[in-house]
């Protein structure tokens, strides 16, 4: 079987719909960086043609109609600010992994020990450890885990969690800057354009820029040509 060179757009845009949930976790507790990122995400979504269709505390929804293969696709993007969201964040997560085409998490990696989407850093990671069994889950999904070294810390965890099939993972290779939100908007733009993996990753890395050096980086990794975003293809 030939190796895929692009997301499975036939599944991603099935039934003329593309639904995505973007979850922004706190950074750090007691600061307001997450709110600034939330506002910037809103601005960037509008800049690529999305219009606001719903708004509540810690939550906004945007929609846009785009064309793919001469078919009109309705995109619906939900953006959550985890710390301010007045609803049930755990239920939102469970519902998202069952029904969404793209799930984006901006969070802290906790050095591979926990992921923080709200003031409670335990429930999300505990759920990953317990595994995932939902027969009605979509056959194909994209996940973008926007946190430090998510490729190293969470690639295998996510693969084990979802059983290895039906999920493409977009991950970070290095310690990252929490304030940078642009790459996920570039991802949305490139998905709506039907781009291949190479183009998606190239454009996202171009948006991100050169990752900063961290004191915990290996000296051999401190090179100016290193890239942040990587793409892991599912088995099916």
C-alpha cells in the first residue's frame, strides 16, 4: 500500500462538514497569558474568513463555508478557554474526541507527567492512562498537541490511547513558546486548501519560526535549522 502524502480529506470533510474544537489550557495559574492567547486566536480566525456564530463565557464558535473538490464544506470551529469555561470541560473533551474532526490542545506538557487544560491537571492525563473505548468514535481524526516536546512525551501515549489507528498526530519536537497561537490557524487554512503533509508542516513551521533554545536542550540539538512541528501518520 502506498504511503499517504496528505490527510484523509474524504473522511475529514465527509457529509460536507468539518468540525474542530480548540482547547486552551492555563499558563500559568494566576496569570492571564491564556486569555491573551484566546483573544489572539479569535483575531486570527476572523483573519482567515471565519465569522462569529456563538459566544458564552470561555467559549466562542465560528463558521465558514469553503470549497473542496467543487463541493461546499461547512466548517465549524469551537474555541474554549479552559479556565473560564462555565460548562463541563471533561464532558466537552469526551464529546470532542467522539465527534470532532480536529482536536487542538494548547497546554503544558508537565514533563510528560500531566497535561493541564484547567485548574485541575489530573483528570485529562488520568483519562489517557485509562485508555479509550468508544465504538461510535469517528474513523479518522486529526490531533494537534501544542505543548513542549509533545512528540517525545505524548506520541506513544496518544497512540496507545486511541489504539494506533485512525488518528494523525501533529506534535512539537522542542520546548515551545506558549504565547504562539498562529500555527493552528495556519493548519486550518491549509486543511481547507486541501494541502499535503509536506506543505502543512512547512507552512506551520514557517509561522512558528525558529524554536528557542532551552537550558535542557542537548548541545547537539542547538542548531538554527531545527523545526518545531512534526506530523505522525496513523496506520489507517
